[in-house]
């Protein structure tokens, strides 16, 4: 990582991950995601994008005026968008080459959900969350349990983030199904 990427990752880890994590989910945000970022560049790019977006003066809620000029004039926001594009490109490449694993794919969905949520893009955010849940459910149908990773914390993290919006009852039903089981990947 470059020096700038390291600074934005530090913002993600020290500020954002603690806020997202709370007491119960901190292992996902403060241990698993940073570890997976060492292995999967697209996860690293997504965490850097989230850190840069956190530093941006562009409001994180749609329909508000930026604090300083347009988003195109905010260097943090521009860096966040570039890093997010790198993350999305990496996810697509990983999926097209079948080199990613379920854990990486679920973490990518979670991080994309967070990025879109922070920008106020609720539809895109929930699309990523539901996509992650669907991916998990399809995987669960095809595989028996193994001992690589307990996904229960990851499923609860998805459900906890999505449950904050009461207007999405159909999507919450799908997430509730995942929350009611402990799966191992």
C-alpha cells in the first residue's frame, strides 16, 4: 500500500471499524477484514475507500449540499471513488476467474453495502446486502459444513446493518433466515 492508502486504512481501522463493530462484531471489522485485505486486494481497496469517504467533506446523506464545493473538488471523496472502483473491478475479476472464496465474496458485499450506505445510496446498499445473503444461501445449499470459518458473526453483521431500515421487510425476511442458523465455511 502507498502512504496515502495506509493513512486511509488507518481511518477505516481506528474510526470506522470500531463504530461499525460495536462489542459483538468487532472481530469481523478489526480482525477478519484487515486480515483478508492482506490476501485480497479488492478488500484492501474497499477498506481504503471507506476510510477516504469518512474523511470526505461530502455529506453522507443524499440531497444535502457539500460542505466545500462539489464532490469532484473534494480530494478525499475523489480518492474514495477511485479506490471503490478498484475494489469493484477486483471483485468482478475474482468472480469471473472463479478464484475467490465465499468468505471474500461475503466481505466484499458487506464492504460495498457500507460504502453505498455511507453515500445515502439505499437501493444500491440493500442490493449488495441481499446479494451477499443470496450468495450465502446458494453456497449453503451446495456445501456441507467444513471448519474453515464460522460465518454466524458475518451473517449477524449483515442482518444487524440491514435491520436498521424498517422499510425493507422483504429483504429482512431473507436475512432472518440466515441469522437463525450457524454455518461453517
